[in-house]
């Protein structure tokens, strides 16, 4: 259950983990979406040093603007937060040019490369400032359908909202005073230059995916409607395809 105290509980958990790690700060990539807005604010509420990074790569102007507004809002309201905008478009273009000298173009691979390039920058800051990279994935993304880039936005040190559904994240955002434009913005991974939303990519809303995850994981038996049957198929197709992201890497054991 998410209530007004959840913010304090997660912030306290984050602070305790950072202090026990022996590191000095949190590093958060801010995308302009609700998940990263909530996570960056949770980190700010710990009172510990926080770096928030806006990392455009051929990004839609709307996403970049919302990301910058969240960073500005944090630095204006929290003395423990510093921000930076690092445009990695030129770096990505150089990478793409080098790749295309050797292999044919693959749009999905290049989309994932953007996420992995952002991960590299986050860890550049983390190593420089002795920080922890904080994940921004929610429960459905991280443990339902695996809707994230392996070793991209999935490459993190700690995940404060990975047990919260998108609906719960929205409730938390409202309680925390997150900008309304961010709360109402259609969820998107920001990896495609045509601005496609998560719903357009997946074929279902997060609310529908939450229902499917609950239906399957809790072995519910009531007959699904026609639309729910479609959503269940979408959910299981993603779960089966992306299962390798959500389970430990296989390790050959000598004693096996």
C-alpha cells in the first residue's frame, strides 16, 4: 500500500543503504517521465548529496524540457541536489557511424544503444563522485514484462520503486508534489525519434499490464474478457521473450 508515509520509508531505506555502502551520493538519470521524477525526488528527500542528469540523445523536445524542469525544480528546492545536462547526441552518432561500417542497421539495437550510452555516463559520474546509480524502473517493467534495456536502464545499483506498480508510482508522485505535466505525460522510454509511447510499443496500458501480472502471479481463475485475453497474451509474450533479463545470469558450476 502506498500512502503519505511511503515517501519517508523509501527515502530512509535509500539513505541507510548509501551510508552502509561507504559511498557518498546518489546518481539519477532524469528522463522527463514520472518514474525518474519520483526516484530523483525520493533521493533528494534523503538529505544526502544527489546528482541528477538530463541526457538527451536525439530526444523529443517535450521529453528534454520535462527532464530539465524536473532537474531545475529539484535544485531550486533541495540544497543537496546538483544537476547537469549532457547531450550525448554527437557521441551516439559517432558510435552509429562506426557500427554501420561493419554491420547492417538495426533500429532496436540502436535504440538500446542510447540507453546503454546513458548508463555509461551515469557510471562515469558515479565513479567520479563515489556514488550509487539509482534505478527508475517500476514493478511491471522490472519484474512483469522486462520492458527495459539490459545493461542500459537495467544497469543500476539500487531500485527504490521496483516493487511499486505504475499506479502506485502515480499516487506517490501526487503526494510528493511532482509537476503535473510530468504526472500526466504519456509514459515513453524516450529511445525512438518518432516519440512512440510505451503503450504504442507494448499494445497495452500499464494499468492493463498490472491487472495481467496480478491475474497470473496470483493464479486468479475468473474468466477474462476478450480484451483481457489479448492483454494476457501480450503480457506473457513479453515475459517469455524478456525472461533472460529478469533472472540471474546462468553460471556453469564445476560441481554440477
